[in-house]
């Protein structure tokens, strides 16, 4: 059970009231599986905690996993309103001639942007990727600029894109960690767009093509994300599944077959769901403590966090978490919403799982002259006696 320790400035909170669990002992967590892949990573989709990693920062060719960013940029532009899902996109010669996996769009025809997006997500269409990029940004090169800007914004520090399709290029690379972060952002930021990734078939121009992610047929909890393959990249798969309110994202890069990428992804997901659990500890702006205020027109102020707190820990370890609140010794008015007056830290053993500022949730104005004078005298004598 989480316990808050310390005295004086350490205020007790009972997280156990939020999660009334009764776990007998801590579960044992074995070493993660070793996969037959160049690089891999397993991340919790809610907390972002990395549960397993192997060469996760090695730059590799992402192949068609690139199209996750292509789709992300389109979803972002749709959300901004710069383009619309029912826009009619004229297919250029360049898009029509793009090789590799295809949606089979024809030069000079007009295709709804939403259909192109499905062609990208489900059919992994290189032609659809180029056509959509040209419509959104005017040219593929300009769209690639947007991709790299978004990569920088998302903290994908070891990623660089040079095209929208994932075709091999020395200046086109990413890592398992960066791709996991992108996938997590896509899922959480654009859930409507992400819903396409679980669709098993898409038909265009009377050609029905299946989603290349065969885990969608093998595991009903899997709802995405994307496959990739080139000679340089090998067989790659980013998969995501949700079970009992917990979402995991697995990234497997550089396996030797379609079956291998699916099998190795299943191993990662099975390990994560079996031995870890995600807990939502606090809501954003939830009142965690009510503290004394000096010189204020109110004597108490509510304190909390600006963000929701979600943590992923080994199963059976919930009761072993500890949390501490460290408040400022004297909290003085005036106070505005968001003012920092302390910190919250959650630990498990020697590991700090979470640390953040504790902020004011309700404004407090200054008291009248008489009350301010009385508080000043009281604090003066309290400080004088405490120093002796």
C-alpha cells in the first residue's frame, strides 16, 4: 500500500482510498524474453513507461512504419481544419508511378482524402501516401518537412525522415524508442484516426486488400498498428493491444519473416500483460491536500497536480509504493491558480516513479490590514522561538 512518510512538512495521503486493493505479497517478475530481432521495445501506452528494451536507440531503417508519421501529420492537419476528410484529391503522375505496396489509384482521378488515409493505414499504399502528402502540403518534400517538425516536437531525437513511404534512404532512419513514442502519441491524441488501424480490409477500385498486421486476426485485443518491410529493414511490426484497461505498445524491428515479427511481438505483449499493471493514481486538479494560508482572505487552500498521474509497476507491488508531499514551510497569500507550493514524489523501493510540483487549485486573495498584521506578528514569534 502507498504510504506517505515524514513529519512536519510531509502530509499524509491515503492512495489506498482511491484503489482499495488487497494483494497478498509481491509478484515475482522474471527477466524479459530475448527476441530474434535487431531492436525492440515494450512501452505502456498510458504512462509511457518502458518495460522492455533492447538496442532501442539504434538508428535503423523504419520501412513502412514511416507511414505512422505520415498518418499522424494528416490527422494533425485534419484536426487543425487545414484539410477535410471529404476533400477530393487529384492523383498526380508522381503518386501514380510510386512503386512498392500500392492502393492502385490512377493518374488524373480524384480520390477522397479519407480513402487515401485508409489506403495508407490498411493497404500501406505508397501511391496513396504521396498523393495525400501532395494535397496536404503541396509537395512530398514540403510534407516531409512537416514530418520532421512533428518528430522534433514529440522528442524523437534519433529520427529523420526523407520521404513519406519508408523507401530506403541513408538520410531516412528512426529508432524503436522514437517509434514507440510516436505510436503512443497517435493513439492518445487522435483516437478516431487510430480506429482505422484495426480495420482488417479496405477495398478501392474493386481491389480488396487485407491489413498486413496479422495479429489483428490472431489476438482480438490487438487494434493496431503497422507493419513494415524492406530488404534493408527486415520485417518490422509495431503492435498495440488493450486488456483490462491497460494498453501496451510493442516495437519489433529487423526480424527475418512475417511470422517472426508477429511471433516476437506476441512474446513482448504477453510478458507485459502478465507481469505488469497500470494504475491511475490521481486525476488532474484532484484535491490532494488542504493547507494553511497566511495573510489571506481564506485560511485554507486546496492543493493538487496539474496532470493526471498514471504509473505502471510490476503486478503485486501496489502496496509497496510510497508517496511524499513536501510543502513550503509558510504559504502566503495572494495565491493564484497554478502557483507552486510543494512537490509530490512517488517511489517504489529505491526507484522514483513520479515527481511533480504541487500547485494551488483555488485562488486566495490578501486579507485585510488587521488580519495581515496579526499573522505577521504570529509568524515572527513562531520563527523566533523555532530558531532557539
